[in-house]
C-alpha cells in the first residue's frame, strides 16, 4: 500500500507541475504580446531600447530582456494557429 500512496502522490505532484507550467506558458505569451505592443508604440522612449527599458522596469537581466523583445517582435511574423 505505501508504494501505491507514493505513486499517487507523485502522480499528483506531476499533474500540479504540468498545470503550473501551462499557466506559466500562457502568461509568458501574454507578456510577449504586451511587450510587442509596447515596443511598436515606442513606449520605451527615453531609454536606449525596448530591451533596456524592460530590464530596468522588470529586473530582467539585459540578455533575457533582449531575448524577450526579439521573440515578441517575431510573434507578428508567425502564423496564427
């Protein structure tokens, strides 16, 4: 019985990980859409770049901020599913 309980607990833990991952991915997509719009509207005016503003405003490392902006810009070129 202990093995069944352990297996059930691990299955539940795995389910929670998968659910949280799905929410994180959805939130990341929403973030990228917002960054794309902010960049297109030049909301970062006064900073050297959108990535610079994003790093300053959110605390992302500069490289991560550049990658977010790169992906956000690429979203407009990808086909919608």
